């Protein structure tokens, strides 16, 4: 099995998923779009994983590569019909590329919060083995404001109605982060946009407090990442068997 990974910032990588992929013998190819990497031919990959980033989906003028990325996501999901997982920006890009819309959120979410799994989410294989609610890690100020056709909301909360969704049967977006490591907060805190949101949300010393909380809760989030990984690879293997 081989995954294609779109990154928009070197420090926003698959994080905890990398050890899980290595353990299962999954290879992956990283395309660092913000550094000018070209999108390779798509046909040789089993899944497309699209990570987060400080830019917004509508900022094509500042980040021209977003146009090519959206086209690649659209082709992957709509034409090739292959499994997709988008996290944060990757979640928003999935919505826009398939006909939904994204805009500024009513409020920013930074740090730990809770999402509720919807009735559709409880039936979905991506959340097999999950409770009806889960604690999650957030870092976003934009959100999916309308879904494309053939999509269902799988998780929600009061701050953001579309915390997770599925497009058709094979493409998933998560607004929140499950890939945490002990380096997530110190690495992301070094990015100008993220440092500003940390300071606004937590005040002086907030970054260190958040880093300490992430470290304390890593076992919980590693379990979540492992379960999501198992569910996603099950979905991928079923599609491969049916092809």
C-alpha cells in the first residue's frame, strides 16, 4: 500500500500516523506544495492524505499552488474515486474541491475541545469503535460553511457544525487534529500565524501550558490515531478488493 501526502508546511506532517504506517509496511510520498513540489501522477497511490496549514482555501493569489492542489483533489476524489483523508485545511479543501464552500468561522478553536458524533457518524466505518463523543485538538479559524452534494456530517459541535464529513463513500474530512506528537505545539508555535492565535487564545505563557497538556494526553491521542488508522486502512483494503 502506498499513500500520497500533500503538505502545506513542513511542520504540519502526518505526525503520529507515520509510526503506524511504518508498522504496517505502508510507504508514502510527500509533496511539499508550499515549497514548489509538483503533484505526481496519481494512479500509483492507494490513498491521498492532505494535511493542515496556516493558509486559507481562498488564498490562491498568495498561494497559486492551491489551484493545482484543488484540481488534483477533485480528480482523485470525483474521477478516480479513491480513498481520501483530509485534516484541518485538507478537510476544507475536500469540501471546496467537491462543490462545497469554506469561510471564516464564527469563532476560532485552538486547543482541546469536544465533538459529538452524529447518527450518520455512528454508522460510518471511519468511526467504528469510537464513543459518541470525543475530545479533540483544534487549531483553526476557518470552517466548512456548506457541504457538497453526496456528503454527510459525521461529527459536530457548537463552535463548528462540520467537524467531520464524508463525501460519497470514500472521502473523509476532519476539521480537528488526531496526529499529535510531543513536538506539535513547539513546532507549530514557531509559525507566525499560529503563534498569534496561541497568544490571543491563551495569553502569556499559554504555549508552554498547552504543550504540557498535549504531552500529558498523548497516550489518549495515540489510541485515537491508531483506531482511525485501522479504520481507514480497512476502508482502503475493501475498496482495493472490490476493484
